[in-house]
């Protein structure tokens, strides 16, 4: 692609005369190609402008920056993050314009809602790609996800791959960081979906209001919106909307509502009330949050005038989502659940659901991530101890923090005494499994779908399902 084509939608502050052929685009000097473009982006820890000369030495043909650094072949723009997103889109054929784009945002429920929605759309005749926390799905292929919303280069490459695979629709989770960092800048969404909002990522966003405002940006760039009528922050999202709005809810008046809700170990059933009739819904994940997540997905189907009878049948066929109320079957009569719950609100929702459908003791294993929002740690400790009989506080991706210091942040000042501090996560799992009796429920929270542990800067293979399976085998022998 020629440089002029790459910069077609980018406003530049300097004149460039060369119109060379561009081989690639990146903001990472490790990925610079000879003849490519290096975009200087200022991050929280490093400023890409400091690596411009290194990028030139590695063969970059063009440097895109926010200030004149006296470097040859440089182009100055107002905002390199915005420019990067637009240039990546152009490099990969502006594939987002060829797809029906649906963005899902909120604190909790994004992954489940996106998965359900993809199943509904696929069952309704759309060929649908998926981008989210667990994986990227394109046709029959799955790719690991490093970020909830990928870097612009990866994002637009995946969108191009979806087009090549014949997709006509993309469902993607859109994080607050992605919106703040302009990763989806330039994409107009056919529909934006809002699940809920509770405090999260306050290590990145300075205040909860700043976090909420970041989420609302999605709806400034969405032609239609699906909003949770039971979440007070839907009012903020609504103010940003440009087009039609459809609401869903249980408690407040909404366009789509649920009645006769029943929860059990196998999932939820309810009646979906719509302006076009009433539909019985069966979904194989339990908890009120599962009602909300399935309603959000069904609301999009309703907005798109899909056959709702077919849509609810698609929901009933979903067997489960990795790391979301995922049950580990065993012969010992212990109810073992793996869930990604890593916020105070999500942990409380999961534990309350467990309390409502299981009769035995509740044992919880959890920790908090290092180099992340410290303000939620004590609150999660309080929630776990209040709603559990025994709590095993352990490590969960400590990153560059001391894992014992993280655990102390969780437990210091707790009024409860029903917790154990076990730094080694495998030992914590072993202790919990050893303690569990038939009829007890063991919740393993925080990692969900993840199959790694991040210690320092190393990502180490760590599969809780394999570990728990081995522990159950050992327990069964005695």
C-alpha cells in the first residue's frame, strides 16, 4: 500500500513528499519491518518517541509522531493513537466498513453476552466473527486473546481475516481502556450494547466517573444501542446515543422484560416479554446475571428484526462458556465451579447465586491481580468471607508485585476469621479440595478461562482444570 493511501483519512501537520510503498505498520519497535511505518505512541510507562531513531535503524521508512524531533522521514500528527487506528484500518482494507459491527461494553457480562449473541446471529443466518476476552473466533478457527479489545493492528487484521472467511458480522467486546486509547477509533458500530457498571480499572481510570465516561464513548459511535434499564449508568450511555435505543431489564420498565424467572443448578428459565410477543427462554448458565446477559443478546436480535423463536432456541443450545460458572464434574459429590469473577460485584453475584441454589458449605479460592486496582482488594476479601464458609486467599497473576503483599491488602482489617492465607495457588487449591466434602460447593474465582499465571513479567502455563482434576483423583484414592 502506498503511503498516501495509508494516510488518506489522517490529518497531518507536516507535508510529506515521498509516496513510498509501505510494508507494515506498528507501534512496537520489536515488530518494525523494513519499509514499514513506526507510530510513536506515548504510554503510561514509555514514550514511543524515544524509540523513533531505533525504528529507523531497523528499516522503518516512515515515522509518525506528535512533535518534530528533527528526524528524517517523519510525519507529525495531532494524535498518534487516532492516526494509528485509522492507518491500521486502511492497511487492512477498512474491513470494518464491510462488516456489521456490534460492540459490547460494561464491567461484567461482556464475554457471556458476546458469546450468546454470536450463537444467535449464527443461528439466524449471519456468518459472525467474535473478538473478546477468551478468544478471537473466525469461522472454525480460534485464536488466543491477549487483550479484551486488541491493539489496532491486530484488531484490523482480524477484521480483514473475517471478511476473507466470508463473515458479514463481527461481535466484539469493547473495554474502557480500548475506548480511552482510541483502539476502535474510526469504527462506526451498527449497535452498542451496555451490560452494567461497577467500580473497576481504577488503577487506570482515576475516578469511577472517568471510567463511566470512557464506556459512554462507544455509544457516540454507534448507530443504535441496547441498554440495561436496571443500571443507573444507562442514563449516561443514553445521552451519548445517536439513534434508536432498545432497553432490557427485570426490575424497571423496559422494552424487553423478564418474568417467571427460575434459577437452578442447570441454568435459568424465564419468559421474555417483547412488543412482538412472549418467548420462553432456557439458558444453561445459572444466576440472575445470566438472565441479564441472555436478555442483552436477545435484545440485539430483536432490534435486528430476527426471528425471536429461532433466537431463543439458539440460546437454549449453548452448553457453556469457558470460565463463566463452569462446572467441573467429579465423582465425589463436590460442586466445583470455575468463574472469572475478579471484581467485587461479580464475586458477590456469583457467591449469592451459589448460596441460592446449593445447600452445603461454600468454599472459595481467590486472589487479586498485581499491578492492578488496589482499591478493590479489601472489598473482595470482605465479600468472599461474608458469603463463604471458608476462604482460601491466594495468588492470581501477581505480576511485579509481592504476592504476599497483595494477600495482606485483601485480608488486613477484615472482621472475619474464616480465611486462610496461602500464597501458592496450587497449595491453596489442594487445601480447598482436601477440605471439601460431598455436598459442598467450591468456587475457584478470578482466573476463569485463563491457562496461565503471570509472575514478574513471565507468563507461565497454569491450567486450573488440570490441577483440580489431579487433586480430585488423589482425594478419591483415600
